[in-house]
C-alpha cells in the first residue's frame, strides 16, 4: 500500500484532522435547550385520542409565569367547539380553574407549580429533522407512558418551534408561533367571573364500594410481579391491559374497567399533602398513575405503579413528583381517608 504518512511530522495534516474532529463533535452535540418558564405564545395543534377515536385540530394561547405560580391555556376547536377549554392555573391562590361547557370546576392545589420544560434536562438529542421545510434539532425523552419531544432551531435553541407527546392513548402536537419570553400582562390571570359564582366539584359514585389501602397496593403488586404487558386489546383477570384498566383492577371496580375520562365518576379531587397509598395521579385525557407512597422526606419523589406503554408494561418505580413531564393532576380513590 506504500508508505503511510507520519502526521506528527506533518503539522498541516494534523491541524486538518483536529479541525475535522472538532466540527464533527460540534455537530453531534448541539446546545441543550434552556426554554424559559416565563413566556407567552400563540400555537396551533393536533389532538388524537385513540381511546374514543377523537381527532381534533385547533389553536390556542398559552401564557406561563411559573415562578409566580400562574399560567393560562385557552384552547379553541373551530370545527368541534364542544371541546373548547379555558384552564387557569393559579397555584398562588391554591386553585386550578377549569372551564368547559360554561361550567367552572375548581381544583385545589397546595404546592409549587411544576416546571413546564424541566424534562428537557433528561432528554436525549435524537437528530435533526425536517419540519415543513425547516431543519430543526430534536430532543426527546421516552419514559413513563409517553415520548415527549421538542424541536428547536440550532440558531436559537431556547425557542420551541414544535413540541409533542406521543402515548398509546393520546398524540398531541403543537406548533408555536410568536413565542416570546416576556413577563405576561397580569390581566391574563384574572379569575373569570363564572368561577366566582359557581362551585362545581366532581361527585363520586356512591355505589362503588371501597377497598382497604393495603389491599389496593397488594393488588397493584400482582400486575408488577406478573409482568402484565400493555395491550388495550387484551385483558388480565377481566381488566383491560392499559393504565386505567390497571387502576380499575387495583380498585376492584366493574370489569373491564374505567377509562381515564370516566375515572372521575368514582373519585374526587385532593391536594398533594393529602396523598396516601392507593390514591392516583390522573390526567383525564392521557394517563393515570397509582400512588404508592412518598420515596423521600422532601416529597419530591414517590413510588409509582403504572401501566406505561407497549414494550414496558406494568412497572413499579420511584418517579419525580408530579411526573416525568408536566401532565398529571390529583385525585383520590373512593377509599375513606381513615383507612390504612
């Protein structure tokens, strides 16, 4: 093959190789996004819920001031106005105001408002993709029940262009337009008058019998030990093999189990300080997790039992509160509070 060059005797060749390696390293490790927690933006989105065969397109306004415990998400669906929603998060007042169908529901909270973008610290860079003719850096985190992702420009990684969450039940994709890191106008966070005159709470189904909390946890352990997979088309002991079917099994409800949107029929809102083993953290449109108890004295981590996604199935693990990404709200099981 002939004589091989000695790069140590060839400074030009050595400099070229080092420069090439530096370029490759730079391309392989883009700047991790540090998206602000104080912002406002208009966005358009798609919402697909497999459970009820719902496919929606809409637009909305999202305004966040996480350090002050305030946020607003106003969603509108021009072709399906029955799904319009107005959610005002006032952690500073200890209340989430959820307005749908001209009814204001008040949800108590007594904690620090969760981070919107904190999950990015654990995300992985998965490459550059073409989004509507624009090459964007993609960061994703697959854990729990879903894959959460964000796409940003390499020239401005702290401004989200697209974000998404894909799970077995729901796929949500948002495109941000006019994203601005500004202190929001206080008028965004005024409590609507309808919420000052109405007080609507979800009523539990009085016909559902209660279980001892120890029994709920014992039943939760069965699926973990048996490695029950995630399969919405299959059942285990008569219960659907998904997140809500698993909770229904733990609570010993009617078979094949409730779905996330109907679980509120058999439980009621609580606050973080009231959480006890056997309660759940629920997002009615996406997922539900069974609370197994606090994992540390600071109450920043807890033991979660959940049916996650195909390929992982039922797991028990320590999970950051409230979840790996900003999603879950609080409910409790119908068990009496004084049962242990």
